[in-house]
C-alpha cells in the first residue's frame, strides 16, 4: 500500500463478491444483526462517533483506498482501537453499503448503549424522549439526534418502533445513537416505570388540552424536575391507551396553514423549548 497507515502486508480488499463483503452487506438485515449480534455503521460521521464514544464495540473498519487521505484523522483514531482497518476498492465499499460514503464499520451490539428496560434504571432528575411506534428510520434517527442535542439523558423506543439497530436509524442520528442510552420495551412498562420514578409524562397530540406555550408560561418551574416527552406514530399519533398513561397531552400552536408537523420536527420544537427552560440560570 502507498499510505503509511497500512503496512505493505495489508491486503487490498478488491473482490465485491467475496464472503466478507457479503457478510457486511447482510448486516442491513435485522435477522442477520440479531443472529450475529453485530451492527453495520455507515458513513464518516457515524463511524467517527462510533470510534470516539463506543471504541470497545468496534470490530472492523472498511475504507475506500482512494479516500484514505480524506479520512486520515479518523483512521488514525480507528487504528488505536483495532488492528482491523481494511483498505478496499470503491466497488467493495459500495457493495457493503450504498450509503457508506467511502467508509463503514462493523460493531458488536452488546457493547453499544442499546439496552432493554430491565437493564436500565432511569436517571433521577433528567429529560427523556419516548418514541412510541415511530416507523420511519429517518424520523427515529433524527429524533435521537434531537434528544442528544438538547440534553436528554436517554431515548426510550417502545415496541412497534423501527429497529434501533437499523443502519438507517444510526446514520440518520449522525452518530448520536452512540452518545446516550437507547432503551427498548413495551410502552406501558416503560412509561409506568417513569411515572413511578417521579417523571412528568407529556404526550403529544394535535388536539390537546394544553399547548406548549401555555406549559412554558404557567408551569416552567415544574419542568425543572424529571420530564418525559412522548411522541407517537407518524400516521396515527398516540393510541388511546398510550394517551391514558400520559399525565397530560401537549400540542404545538401553529399560525400558518399547515395541518400538522412531521413527528421529528415536532420533537425538535418541543424538546428544544423544554430544554431551554431546564437550562435557564
């Protein structure tokens, strides 16, 4: 190899039909991820955050040999935690993932912060986001990123939500999936436990008794305590039994002609507003 990152003995992976390549590509399938307990991480941003925040989980990194210089700093960090950084032809990387943008990685699921409810104790006075049957991986990943950006300490993903190990979810989170715990379980179990732990649970609905503006104006002090924000399915919102488990339902006041907001956008509006109140001096 021509770059100092690799010794002369490192082989270039140049066969897009090789078994190793097929295995990595197959990790886009949920059954394969579950069987082998491994995750495909696509793209430079997600791989960078994997290396920085979950180094023990990293198994292999695959990089387009033509982009080694472009990803030099990331590859240097990767080489500190694994010997298995593989230069590949562009065809090989593309065969592994059409969304890799020249670099992808394989990680051990058991060493990532994706846990069941039985394995996680909610922090005592924090902000938590709950995803209730969110189906679109782009929405789910964006909501994880929103939760991370505004200081939530965990994301809960209820049964019926898209698989949190999906490469599309991880990519849409821009690596935030490696920054905070993602807790999976039944809606009733997750939310009931939060309420027992003293959390105020706010669901979201187009038709609600309380608007976000009213909450911020009249009850900002109460938002300093433990708060869980619950966002429902893209098409149907929260089911009736889910609504009943929430302390109150929130809506976002809108002044234009749009009927509603995309759920990830709604999550950004509400979570950022609540976070500002919580972080006021």
